[in-house]
């Protein structure tokens, strides 16, 4: 587990070995989580039909269908501590079912691709369904309403 300090640095709280995480599918919302996980020293493997152009350096890649058990085994599903699914709902359901069947210990997180699909993803096995746009919007409003300004002091103050 890591905690963040101001300035974006992190401190390991309890870490004996690098964690392994799989990302099933790819879209713009998962690039940043992958980059952060790599920065924490985690092993990250992307499973997708095609190698993403924006794949961060250090991330592994396995070409294939994210719901194919053989592909998931090649990617390391058995050692994965968490799986992030970034697929449209029909494909996400299949990928979540396959991941859960092959590793029932892994935390399953889904990136919401379609508005209102969070409940369907949770019903398919995701422990958490995150809509990155909604989360970013909430964070921006929180920062806008914060008691202290977030930025350099204004001239003359």
C-alpha cells in the first residue's frame, strides 16, 4: 500500500515484492493508472487485441482477446493481485467472468465506458466500477470549492 505526500511522492507502507496487475482492454482513461502503477514499481501487463500506441514504457503487453483464458494465463492472471477492465459492457462482462474464474483472489475494477453501466459491471463481477469522467469532475469541483486556493499566490498579496 502506498500513501501520497504533497508534491506527488509516495511512501510504501507494506511492500515485500512488486505487485502484478493486469489491464484488460485499453482506452484513454487507463493510461494514467498504468503509469502510476509502474511508478510504484508494480508489474503491469496490458491484454488487448492490438498493442496500444500510447503504451507506457515498462508495461508488458499480451496480444489477444481479454476474455480468452489462454491469453489471460499468458498474461499472468494467476499471479495478478488486481485486474482493471477497460472494455465496453458486453466484452467487459466476458472478461470479468474469465478473470474471476481464473483468479478469484484478484481485485476486479472496471472502467465505466458507457454512462450508467456501473451497476451492470458490478453485477458481472467488478468489485468497483469507476467512471473516470465523473471522478475527474468531482475532483475539479472539490478543488474549486476548497477553502484554500490551489496555486501560486496572486501578485500584490
